[in-house]
C-alpha cells in the first residue's frame, strides 16, 4: 500500500495563500491624541484610507512630499483639502486650526 504524503512545495504554497488571505482581513489603524493651541484635546484615527476626527470621516486624497491630505469629497487640487497631516511630526491643519498630534 502506497502512503500518500503532501508534497512540501504545494503545502507551503497553500500555507502562504491562507496566511496572505488572513492578513488582508486585518484592519490596521493608528490612534493619535491631538491638541489645539487652546489645549482642547481630540482623538484622531487613521484607518485604511480614512481619517476619523471630531465626528468627521474624511477620505485620503493623496500626498505631496511628507504631507497627507484628507477631505470629503477630495478637491481637484489635493493641497486644497480641508485637512493636512504630517505623520512624521504629528502636525495637522484642519479648516484653519492647527493641532499637534501624538501617536498612542
């Protein structure tokens, strides 16, 4: 009687596919605490291609250099978006108000 054993390369391919599919289902997000100049505090969440801030959900419009732009809807020129965020420094400008954000 011949014993059936899985071939190693096929097994590894199937394992890799299952791992990749499981990873695609995970939601990755970053939470920040932002303060304006008056010291008022708000929570900012970057989740997939969306920013959640002060009861607003803004879509990612694109980036120019280190700046990321968010708005709903996105303007023709992304630099005209209502929110500008610099993840490297935590600086954010939204509708004329400056915030300093720190990642949690």
